[in-house]
């Protein structure tokens, strides 16, 4: 297989996807949103769109963190008529006020590397006759069918859950939703993809064994969420004797959890804590510098707390962790924060 860059793959897939945009003309204003991995090559994508439709294109320079991260209200005010969002599938649980084309960017892999890794995995973990849940991010869902066939050849029983809630494809997991991994039928999940965040989230969410398979290198790793959850609990409990919390609410449609934010404020106040709501369109560490608060409770994307808390002047915790901090729940009831 010829090696191609992420940008080359994205450009090719965008070119094909643009055939679906039949209602763009020279009077249209198109907003282009991309993840950090390809934004440096934004001119390639911008020129392709302009050449195809002879329209103006507005590039959102801030990288996208997901389909939940599209600033619809701001783009409406600017007169944007269409949005092209690259890197993610659509999330169907909220209304999109501007027509939006989602180009998920499928990444090519060498299937023989994956097959060799599966053979080792079945042998090393004694998976014959076992039921196993197959999960992936959207970038690698195209190889799931071949993975199923390969596992069946080796007498493994693969299961792929139908999409629900935020996901639109069978087996798909998001950084904020691991429903595709949840089943009573299997005790093992295989995650196809890169990085540790998703498989670790699956492990925390399901409490079961997760084998992460990198489809590019063929390397596998067993992930557990227990240590991570305990470390998060430690952060939350360190805030138990503090008093001042900001509960942040994000205006992005896919992250807007008003009722949950109000519940956190209500429960915190009932326990004697000072809790106030803060509304933000974009959540950045510098916004909190100088605020006289002890902790931040984020009802927006869970990864703000999980990945970026150390960038903020005070700890950032999830709603569940806040309930642990104020004594509303005990540590055994703490789970990973997921968005429906």
C-alpha cells in the first residue's frame, strides 16, 4: 500500500464528499472546520471548495475537537450558509441550524498488519470461543468487516453493537460516549485505533478487559481504567474542604447541559458550598486566571477535565467528581463522564 499523509487522504475524501453539496453557489458563504492534524494544510481544502463552487470560504482557525464543537450561533450571525466539518461523523442528538456536511476522514491501514496482530491476540489471550465486542473510532470503521471475518476464522465470536445516541455507525465510540462497548454478552472489548484515551474510557465505562490494537503498527495493549479513576477521585476528594466552585456551561449545542449544570449548583449550595454558573462559548484556561475560586466543575466536554485540567489555575472536575467532592456519592459510584 502506498503511504499517504492524513492531509492527502482528507483531500481525496473531501473531493468525493463535495458531490453531496448540490445547493452551494457563488453567493454562498461556506465555513470550513478541521481537526488539528490537518489544519496546517487548510489552503488545500479551501482552494478545492472555492474551485468547485466559486464561493467564499471561511476557515475556522481554531481546531475542532468533535462534531459537538461547531459554533452554530456565531456562524449564523456571520451569514454562513453551509458548514463543512472534517474529521468526525455527525451527532444526531442536537439540531444543526446550518446545513452541515460531515467528512469523517477514513485512514488507510495495511490489513495484513491487522490480521497478524489479531492472530497473536487470539493466541496470547486465549480468545477462542469467546464473545468479543468490536469498537473503533470513525477513522477505522471501514476495516471492522474484515476484522470480524478474521476473528470468525479463528473461532472467536465478534459482536458489533448498533449505534445509539451520539453515534451513527455500528461499533463507533466517541471520547464522550462508549455505549458501543456496553453489553452483557461479552467480557472483552477490542478497540481498533490509536492512543489510549478511547480504550481507557471503554475500560472505565464497562469495567471489563479492553485490548487496544493499533492498526498501523499492529501493537496491542491491555488498558485498565481503575488507576485513572482512582487518580481522578483523589483530585476530587482534595477539593472536599474547599468552598468556591464555578460550574461552567458551554454554549456549543453538542456540549450544552443546562439541567445538569443547574443540578450541580443546587446540590453544591445545599451542602454549603458557594457555586455559581459561568457561561462560555469556548473554554480556555486563561479565562479563569484571577478568579477567586477553588475548583471548576465542567459540564462541557469531559476531556477538558480528563486531558487539560493541569493547564488551568485550579482543578477541573466532572459533575460526578464534584458529587464525590461534596459527599453526595461515595467513590464506588464514581464513573466516567459520558454525554448522551
